[in-house]
């Protein structure tokens, strides 16, 4: 409620401050329904929402944006693992102030902060959490904006970006696997810096980040006096240094992105904490015409100071062998994104990721039909599979087939 009130004050103050103030209002209305193909007699999701976007400028130096969502869920709460309860919810999406200077831009407020040049599998994309309970064809559904201050500095030799986010907002995961609430103290803030340089056919960036992993890790299990097992989770810090590059041609692009990630367990002795690791992605885009595009990527993650046999033994000693999986020292994955314009009004898109070691995978295909001006009907699916404890195996059984009707105004 405080954020909504703040957004209203921003709009009122900026809209009426000075004769040069301006305000643009746009919006989007959508209805979304989904069933689980493993249980076709049960609706998983059924909701309608309207999103109003207020944006504008006051003079040459100040701009603003405030997006508010009013969402009504028709389904009743289906237990502890239900994504949300029935009823009306009103909340802000993006909401920020902009300052435009000659060589410095500053953005303050709730915003998206996307790093990296790769597609879907981004080793340096560490700021904005994911909402794995609400995956769909719209990025604002499965990525969560965070409150932050971003300063963009434009010297003649590049682009320097400095970011500070005062609190941790974690990934939203299915309840049995990890909590979705973190301590919001200022001690759990995030900060980062990026320098980028883009020339005619080549671009590159370097990154530095200090903050937190967005998923809590199981630390211990406690057997209570009434024979209940209580799981204790904890969020651990993350320090990252990374880089990316891209070479572009007329119908193709080759790009790569990598990061070194440092955890709380530098020696690798604690099996409940992810070890230091290198995470790299390499691939490219092929765009032969204006109707078709193909992205292919291969990724590798290598853990340092890690021995699979020793890790298994330590988990056994802590009685956590049934809760925390062991993984390979080096793991590989492949991913692709396909976009095809079937007709002037029908578009097909498919996103797929496969982890080779665990054979767990994720697939998001959808078909969008522009049935009228700015009105789209989208039919899609969301599918997961893999062993328990793997990245996508944790969501196995949570598949969806969805239908969405949306219109913009």
C-alpha cells in the first residue's frame, strides 16, 4: 500500500509541476487460464488483470513511470502450494523517477535490471529474481522488478552503469523446495557495476556484483518432539565477476557470456552451500529473413574445490542425503529460442533448455494470433521434467497448457 501511495504522489507531483509537464496513459487488459495436463479436470490458474502505465516528462531533465496492476483470481486457494489466493490484488510493477543529464542518467525506484547479451541462460543476469510459479509468454509475469538506484554514465569511450538495490527479493519457487521470503534488512542489499563498449560490429561488457543468491539453500533438518521434520533454509552471499561479447553480421550474430561466482564456502567443505564456480554460455543467432530467427546456445558450469564422493559422504553425515542432490563437477546444457512469423497476424515461438548431466529440461512453446488491432489470443504450454533435486525436476508435474486473451489501449 505504501508503494501505491508513493506512486500516486509521484504522478501528482510531476504531472502538475510546471507548464511543461506531460502525462501519457496506456494500458493492457488480459485474461489468463491454465490447466495441468497431468490433471485435466482441475484448473490451475484463472485470472483477469488490467495494467495501467503512467509515464511522462517534466521539463528536459525529469521523467517518470508508474505501472499498476489490478488482478482478480477466480480460483479459490488450493492449499499451501497454491500460487495465490482468490480475490483482488493491486500492486505496482515498474515505478521509478528518471533524471537525464548531459553525461549522467539516474533512475530511482522499482525497475527491471537485465544484464548480459545471451538469451534465457544468462550467467551475469543476477539482479532481478524469477517467478517460477507464474511462467508465461509475458516477461513481466516471470521476472520480478526490484527497488534500486541505477546511475548510467556516458563518457566518450563507453557506458558505465552503477547499481545499488537496498534489499534482497528472492526467486518465487514452489513452496516445498525453497522459501520465497527473505530478510529485508539493508544488510542484504545488492550492488553492481558494468562497463560496456559497442562499436560497429562488435560489443563487449565487463561486470562486477556483490549480493545474494536468489534461492535459499537447505542448511539442516530438525526432528521436533512431535516427530515433525522442520527444514531450515538460509540465503547465502554471491560475488560475481563476468564479461560478455557479441559479433554481428548481416544475418547472424555470435556471442558469449561468462561469470566467476564466489560463495560463502570458499574451501568447498560445506555441502549445504553451492561451491565457487564458473558459468559460461556461447552461441549465436541466425536471422535469414524477417519471418524466422534461431538462437542456439551451449552452456558449461564448473565447480571448484568439489569432489562428488566427498560431498556425498558429508551429506550422509549431516543426514541430508535425501534433501540435497550431488552434482557433477562439470555440467553442460543446451538451449534454443525459435521465432517464426507464420502469417502477418500469427507468430510462433519456442524456448527450450536441456541440462545434459541430469537430463532435466524445460520447454515453453506458444502461438500468438493478432485477431484484431492490438488484441492477441495466445495458446501455449509450459513443461518440466527431470529427477528430483535438479533445476527443472523440482517443477516436474507442474506443467501447464494455457490460453491468454489480451488487448492493449
